[in-house]
């Protein structure tokens, strides 16, 4: 069963109670994706960023961050640990750090791809030419959240950036043959329910292969630091609705959800999600990659993270997939 909601339907559902929504999303997930959970090993390889996004702890103007870059050797060490823990997708994520030129990234991509893994890049906005080069070097997927499709809000929160360019990047990635992940933050200041409905419709319009939805968590060293609100339920609703509208895509139980609830990711896995992204970054760097406060597992080793997630997943009768887990695997 799949659902064909229009914008007003989505708004109504977001405004109403949610137990039935979560159950329906769980059912659709079971039907279209099965009970296996895909793991993606996240490597946070640089926290240096030229952007100044108002919500993000890694924003350029946050001088309290101790900045770091991992060397190629360190990145490959994380990859090896992830591979040994059975993970078959690596996500290389970082700030928009021009130190990592196309040449440097190509070398890293090729070496990661010498393991039998799928590789997702999550390094922000680059040119069409660069996306093409990364694809040719072996990158399989790209993760770039639209963050919000509200034009005014986008402008307010992203100095020197434009919604138009972000959308362009996503369509460029699609046309180059990447599996494309996008997503949004739920609960941003001045964000409306209408615009969240538009976000979901945008995922559909783009035909995103993956959509990650996380609650906004205010970071004290950003301009939005005082904006306190619990956005867990809202993010979960947007996620569950996305599952109903795009039944066969990959949807992660995001780490930000777990930061707000002790079992946030398990709740998400039972409300439509089918993916988890254990952190494979070396312990000493994790706390420096503080996008939002209260990030989970900052003192755990990569192996501990993989093991702990496995136990949690099995405790709800689900199993870890041993495959690369592309969107179309279950077709
Ligand atoms: N530079 C990369 C990676 C960004 S970090 C890129 O542009 O794609 C990954 C995600 O963290 C962002 O896309 C954003 O959605 C999320 N994020 C950043 N700050 C946040 C906050 N305060 N609360 C919740 N999510 C946040």
C-alpha cells in the first residue's frame, strides 16, 4: 500500500495526533523494505567549514570549535574498522572545506573503494564538474539535505547561499547517476508546518533515494542558541509521512533523534526508518564535530558503536543487513 497525499493532507496529518501515522509507516516500511536494517559507517573527516549556517555548531563564525582535518591515512583506518565490523557503506561527511581539493578527494575515494563498500559523500555544495569527477572516481551516493524549502527561511539561515543553488546541486547529482540522499531539519525557528509539507513534496519531486529528517537542536554557540523547543515528535512525524509517500526509499533513524530521547533511533526504526548510521570517527575527534549539542556516543570507540547498535536492533526483532543497501535492493 502506498499513499498519494496532497499538500493539505500532509498539513492535516502533521497537525494531528500521530500514533496511527507511526503504525502505518512501520507497516509500509515492513512491506517495502523488509525487516533488515542497513548500517552506514559515518566518518566525520573535517570540521572546517566556509559556511555560516545559523543552526550549525561548525559554522565559520564559531571560534570556540577546535578545528581538525583527518589525514588520508586516518580516514582509511576508520574505513578499515567499519569494514571489519561488517559495514558495507561508508559515509564521508565534513564541513565545506576547500583544503580537500578534487584531487585529494579522488585519491581518498579510490582508496576507500578498494574495500568492497558503497561510498556516500556528504561534503556540501560543489560544482557539477567536481561531482562528475567524484562519481568517475567511484563515489556511489551523495547526501545533501535541502534543510528547508522555505525560500525566505533558507535565506535567513544560510548567509551567502541560495536555495536555488542547493536545488541545482541535487538535480546535478541525480543526473550524474548518484543515489541521492536529501532531507530537512524539523523545528527550525520560523519554520511553518506548510513549509515542512513542501519539504516532503520536494523529496518526492526530486525522487530522492534517501531522506534524512532530524529535529533541530539549538547549539549554544550559534545565533539560534536560545531557541528551546522539543522537536522530537515533529521530526518523527515528518519522517513517518515521508515513508508513506515514498515507500521504497531509505530513511535513517537519525542520531539527532537519539540525542533527544534515550531510544530515539529505536522509536524511529519502529515508525518508518530502515537505516542507522553508526559513528566510525576516531574517539578523540568526535566531540569536536559538534553540529548540535548532546551528540550521542562521543566517548565510544567505533567498534563499541557498531556492537551497541547491533544489540539494540536485535532487541526489537530486526536484523542487520550485510549488503550495501541501495534503494533498489528490495525490488
Ligand atoms: N557540510 C555538509 C554536512 C552538514 S552536517 C552538508 O552541507 O551537507 C549534516 C547535517 O546536520 C546538516 O545537513 C544539517 O541538516 C544537520 N544539522 C546541522 N546543525 C543542526 C542542528 N543544530 N540541529 C539539528 N541538525 C543540525
